[in-house]
C-alpha cells in the first residue's frame, strides 16, 4: 500500500510544479491573449540564473542568490516582451505563436551555448527524505508544495483585492474598453510580465533544486502546464492548481497500470479530451 | 590577373596533393579519418599515437611482404559533415582501399555509406551502436556492440542468484535492443522478468517509474541506463529510501555518474566489455607504449586501435592491396585471431564478441569487482 501513497504524494508534488508554471502561462494568456510558448525557457533560465550566481566567480550562497536570480528572470521576461511581443501587439495569433516558438528555440540554444547540453546540479548534498506512514518526502519537496500554495493565495488576493489586480483583469476582459475608462493598460501588461516571470523563476529554481538543471527542462514541463491550464480553465488560478495536481496524479498513478513508456501520453490525452469536450475552455475565462 | 593567379595556385595545390598517390607505390597506404580537432579530438590524438606505434612495429618487422605501411591521416573535425568530407577525400584523392573510420558512432555512421558506395573497406575501433555496420559488407568493427551488454547483465544476475528481476531501460533503439537481449538471455538461463519499464530520456522526474519498478521490493533491479538518466534516477531512489541492488550495463560506468549522484550510486554494480590487462600480449603492448611515449597513460580504446592495425595488415598480406581483397580476407584472418583485446573473430554483422567484467561503485570510485 505504501507505494500507492507515495505515488499520490509524488503526483501532488509534480502537480504543484505544473501549477506554478500554469499560473504564469494563464496570466499572460489572460492579459495578452496568446499562449507564450517561450514561458518554458523563462523557467529554465530562472534555474540557470541561480546556477550562474552560485557558481564561480560569484559563488554566492543560496539565500543571497535567490532574489537576484528572480530579478534577472523578471528582467528577461520583461525584455522578451519589449523586444519581441510588444512590436507584435496588434499581430494575429499565428504570428505571435511563431514568434514565441522562435524565441523559445533561441533562449534554449543560448543556455546550451553557455552551459552545454549536459545536466548540472547546484551541488547540494543528497539526503534521504523524511519518512512517515511509509512515504518519504525531502525538505525541498515540502518547500515546493508550500511555495505553490503561497503563490496562489498571493495571486488570489492580488487579483481580487488590489487595484492593480483589478486593472489587469479589466485589460484581460477588453483592452480597448479598459483604455477608454482610463485604466493604465501598459502598467497592467508590465505587471503581468513581472509576475509571470517571477513565478516561472520560482518554479524553475524549485524544480532544479529538487531534480537538476538542463536546457530542455522548461520545454518538457510547459506542455504539462498547458494541459493543466486547459483542465483548470484558462484564467482560473485555483483551476491551475487543481488541473496541475490532477495531471500530476494521473501520470504518477497511471504508470502503475500502463507502461511508463506512455507516461507523457497521459497528459496529452487529457489535453486533447479537454479540447474535444470543452472547446470553450480556451475562450471562456474569469469564472472565478 | 588576380583570378588567374588563384587558379594557378589551386591547380598547383591539387597537383601537389595528388602527387603522393601517383608516385608512392612503394608503400601500402591506409587512410585514417580521425578527429584531430573539434569536440572529441582527444580520441583522435590518442588513436594516432597507438596506430603510429603499431605501424612502426609492423614496418620494423619487415612490413607486409617487404613493403612498408603508411597511414594517411585526415582530420574529421569531430562533426558528421566533416567526417563525410574526410572519408571522401581519402577515397577519391588518396585512393586508399582501406581506412580507419571516425570515432563516435553517429560520426562513423554518417561516413559509412560513402565507404560502402565507393566499395572501400572501413573499420571502427570503438563504435558501440548496434547498427554501426549496417551500411554494408565493407564496414567492419573490432569493438563489441552494445547489445552484448544485455547478455552480460543477464549472466551477472544469474551469477548473483537473482531469479526474478524487473528491467528498466531507456526508451530508444539502443535501450530496446539491450533490453531484448537481456530478457532473451535471462529467460534462457531460467530467470523471470517480472516487469519491463521503458522510460524517456532527458526527464527530470522518474519517481513514478521507480515506484513501479520497485513495487513488491525486488532484491535487484536491472537498469539499462545512460549517465544522465541514471544520475537522476538513483538520486530520486535514494531520496525515496528505495533499497535494492541496481544492476547496470557499461553505459553508466562513468565517473560523471558519481559526480552527479554522489552517495546515491554507492554499491551499484554492472557489466562492461572487459579487456584482460594481465596477459603477456597486453603487457608487451603497454611496455612498448611506455617505451615510445614515456608514460603509461594508454589512450582510451588505444588497445582496440592497435588490434585493428594488425588485423588490417594481415588482411592486406592475405588478400592483396585492393579493397575487394581486403574485404574478403578480413574475416578469414580474424577467425580465431587473439589480439590484445581478445578474440577478434567477426560475427555475421562484421562485429566482434567480448568478454565481460563486473564493475562496482565503492567508496565513490568505480572498481573492478570479482562477482
């Protein structure tokens, strides 16, 4: 029985990571109405920025390097918008999609150029997890779950209790109308990028602390995050958490029955099913 | 005027490069498309040292029927594209009937069709990919195929008394081929494979696969893995408190695995193609290397390259200095030939067999084990 509980716990863990990524994805989609396929590279660069700060010549300790790494990730996110997406604000969906894909390749290859394709770790000592009820969980993994919950609560209050959040939601509903009533849409868009990038950075760092760093780490998880977004309803924060955990659980419990060779297929199957059964998920949003 | 000068220079250069092949009929020339620059130049440089040594020894002993051997080196720059260029140059310009191919299975396989189409014999001394020689009957290797590791892993399990094991493998051609070889041999030996768990490359999370593999607490789990995937897996298994004996192939036998997964890989065992270094022949090889180069750091795969030169010389001696003659003579001279790396008899895929040793990670180091 223990292996079942452990699988459920691992599912929740994977789900929290997916949810952290899905929230950023859903935020940009909500405000700018396009799927940012280079979000995965923000995740990856978040992890690599921390690596850069902790390695020689800087050699900062983890606590001192965390905030600068997140700051760099945010700068990269805002820079992405300024350099690529802002000039394309009025372009059609296909153009934006291709631009995002191109950017994704560029950023991934840039990481490969600087750090190579090999996997790296932050070099912390490997520890056995804490054990209870036949399950095991590491300190990192507790941090992942807590961070995911804290981020969601924070975002929930930001969106529903603050003026900035409300202006972002207004822009998301109708950009033109928001402008007409005097909402600073530029500020709302900038905020969306800052928050989405910071979330990506947090998620990437947690993922890399739990596993390791490699240039492809963002891409693999982005598809899962996208599936989670669809499952939870685009623009719905709690939905992102719910969708993420559901996919994480489906994957981890699914491989106990079907061949693990099809692990990724589970997330894709859920995604395709959602699109077939509820095509409105991509359009309808903000039901919370 | 400038154009004309250029043209003259180009023609002159062409004439110069052609000259040796036109006049040098007093030696047997063998091509070598080696990585002398680029990412795996360390291979090419090492190979060259050993090959030069082997050629010296053959020539000192009178060459082949009185004629000396000469190696024509061509830099393949470590990329598949330049490997093709290098092999093509050796075939068309230097007109060698036989050549030593590039290191790195993908590099070798990129150039193999060129040699095959030109009907020129090409050999590999370190290519391990199962399909390495698939290009055709002119392509040989003196290094054992990876698939044989599956057999080695099976024999190891039987020796250690594991009757029922699950097997995990990388979900690609390499992993699948290896897994099939393992399952086939293990069943033949009376063992039972309880579960087969394929997994994708380049994942950060293998916890689900690990839980499935260790369901029911098996005594041992066979894991046919690479370094990267192995490091992630063994680390996560350690964190989850999974206790089992991991049995691997040779692809995971690397210091990098220990660097990445530290104490999580302690106690892992595996098999690898083993070259007995205590034989008289190997000791003589090591001694003459030391005499020539002043150190005992024999380059990786150097021993296989050494055997390759001697086999090729024997084939030229028997079949004559033509690609057709060498192709036909190679299996004949190799049959029962014991080089310093063991039996070099070619199988139906123009590859060789291997003897297997056991490695274990002990105290953060890879050591030979007696199991």
